C-alpha cells in the first residue's frame, strides 16, 4: 500500500525558486530528511543528495511525500499541481543504496533448478557471476559444451529458472 503524506509546511525554497526559476533541490533534500526522520547518508535516510543538474519547475503548492512501494526503501516526492513532477529518492540501506551481500560467488558449485507447468528438474552447475538473493546471474551446467544461462539466485547454492 502506498501511503501519501503531504508536507504541511511550505518549503523555504520559494524565494530561491522565484530567483532562479527552478525548485531549490537542497530544500527538497531537507524535506526528504524531515519525512524519513533520518539524515541523508544514514541508514533509512536518503542515500545521496538529489542530482543538482535537475531543473524542476517551481511547485506553487506544498510537496507531497510518500513511500514508494511496500518495502519503504524509496521516497516519492511529487509536485501535486497539474503538470507537476515526481522524483524517486532511494534510501541508504536499501537494495539500491547499498549492495546486498552475495549468497553465491563466482565459481561456486550450484544447483540449477528449472521449473515449468507440472515439472521440475535440477542439474549441478557453476556460477559464472556473484549475486545476492533475487539477482539474475550467469550460470553454466556441468555438461560438455553447456551454454551459459541466466538464473535467479534463490538461496545459497541454488538458482532457478521458471519456464512459462
């Protein structure tokens, strides 16, 4: 469920926006900090400042901030006016902000499980890349002249390919 919260206080960016014609991105960073309750760079806060090369049209209403997705690892910042804009700010400690520890590393002996409608087969193989849970990595079965396949990391030592 995506919950939308509206930032009650108007941004202190109004004077800066009037002078430059664009939104003060530092003020948007401060709004994200206030929304999350965590400073930028700390786990749970914005991973990085908003790219200062962005040129966003001024927002004449209060910005709308809310969680984007159920995992609460990204904040959606929107200008709710007609013709407004949206930004998605990844949080530190999320999959985007910090890489998850790999469950499988390159060269590991793995089991490749292939599943389809009414069947499942598995075969030993080797990981050609490292990957965290949920990542798609290159693998090869141990047969002679085996092609390189892409499979999803399910748990340590197991990757899967689902067929339609």
